[in-house]
């Protein structure tokens, strides 16, 4: 029986978006003279940060005057509902409302002037309550990992990571694997799943030229107390029959939207449906593929050959773990008796050769022709990074999918009447 620790994988506080903003009338800014040394526009930033503990660093301030005053409130609302996102949020805002008689970036001189009652000011801050749930983790007791699950994992540490990816469709690429005391393993798991940034270390590399250091890149790594990181050779080894030791697996969270900086399962489901449609089309260009929203979820409709049978996640899991087990055995055999300093080189060569052999065997088994078609709806399975994608697409509302596929800003900003120059 498969024993999995009980935990709340996606438990998180109420959504706190990456930006938090407010629009303040110039009369209010001016009226705070006693607290901002004469109602200064720039110093009102500090007052807002004191009154609102979740207001972090000021990211942007705009001045919207006259008939354009309403734009400050419009942009604040869009930022607070995460309707403006991407790699350059402030740039997006500028493109939308700066210039054309709308809003302006106040210069340094304007910051030290008192608030103008004919204007409204946008103050946009980093949200201190925002957390990145871009990773998910699972701690597996070593004696559980040692079990030959479904006769396929062979008790391999790498094999169990595949099981976790199949059972948890939000688990993407494996980012970290470590081994250590069970208590430390569970503690590390909880910190990752609760977006505790202390377990992620960022190191900057430098190149020195003529005595001057220039940054060449940044590297982000996980580091957990009392946990030893497992290299790929150790990952090909077997788990020990010990209940006091745990294996910590950390995966990229596929439910996390990097562009939106938020968990978005609907967006993930829609992208998955699109990927499935593309994969079906790539296998046979003559197949007609249609992607549309059903009553509750995205639906992929295809004309599929009678000879084509969708692979089940379990079948793909068995195949993948079987490949890992084969590679592990070959690597163990090839590195036996090899000096420690040469093991890595020999292992890499052995793995590359065996992966090539496996690929050639798959090519030999691949069908050469697809004939006869009939109508089949949804449930088309695909693969991602060599791992199976569940055939069923989890529930997604039509409204949610539409929101994930469309940018709402144009309609929102088009609502106000044209402004006088």
C-alpha cells in the first residue's frame, strides 16, 4: 500500500498580488501638511507606508490632472486586481496612460511641491504580503521510497520522483532532491509549500577585469538545514529501509503563472489543452484538431484513427520508471571499480549511450502509418519532459479561461470619454 504523508500542498493565505496601489486626491495630499512637511507629494509616500504595513518599496508614482484625474483610480484598480502583469508592470502602465493629455511622471521638483487639488496621484508599491508559490515539495520517508511501487520503481530515488510527478499534475521539473533526518525533511517541505524564501539562496558570480568586478550572472539554489543535496549518481541509487530518514523532492509548480505572478489553475488547464491539440496535430498533419471551451472545461476535439489508442498516465509512468531502472543498472555496472574522480565522467557516458539505445528501440516500435478516422472528443494524452500529462483536464470556468486568454486593459481604459488635450 502506498503511504504518502498527509499535508496541505497548496495551502496559502488569501491571494496577495505583486503590486498594491492607491489613488489619492491632490486636496487630501495637500491637507496632510502637518505630517508631510507642507503637504508634499513625495513625502506622502512615507505616510502611506506607515499607515499600511504591507506597502513596500514605491515602484511608481503618476500625476493625473484635470479631466484625466480618473485615470489614477482606474490604474490603481487594475493593479490591485492583478489585471496588469508581465516582466515590466511599470512600463505597461506608462504605455497606457502617460502622455496624450492623460497622466505624467512627476519630476524630482514636483515631488517636493504640495498636492494640487485639481490632480489625483497614483502611488504603486511592492506588496509585502505577496508570495511566490512557484515551487512545490514533498517529503517521502526513506522506507516508503524503498518500496517497489507497482513493481516499477525498484526502490530508486529517481523512480519515486516520477511517481510523484504522475500523481501530482502540478509537479513540473525536479529542481532539488535531498536526504536527511525526517524532521528536517518535513520542515523543508513545509517551508517550500508556504513560500518561505529563506530556503532559496541567490549567489552572484563575478568576472574581474583590471581589478574591477563585473557581475556575470545569478544562480538560485535551495538549501535546507541538515539536508544533503543528492547528485544524479546518488539519485540513481536505492532508498534505504529507514523510517527516520526522508527524501525531499522539490518541483517547479506548473500551476504558478510566471507572467501573472499568481497561482492560476485555469490558465494551466487552458495551456495544457492547447499543448495537447498541438501534439495531436504534430503526429498527423491531416488530423483535424479543434480547441474550444465546454460548459465546464476546455475540450479538445479531434478526428482520431481507430488504430490510435491514447496512452494512460500509468502506462507512461511504468515506461519512464523502467527506463530509469535500466539506466541505473547500466550506470552501476559501468562505474564499478572506477576511481572516484573518474566516476562522474564514466557515468555520464554510460547514461548518454543507454538513452540513445532506448530512443532507437522506441523508433523501431513506432507505427509507420495511421489509417481510418472517426470522431473522438477530449481525453487526448500527451507528454511533458518525458512524463505523462493526465488525460482529464481539471475543471475550468469559461469566464476564467477567457480571462486567462485575454488582456482586460484595453476595454477598461476605453470606458472613459475622450479627453481634451
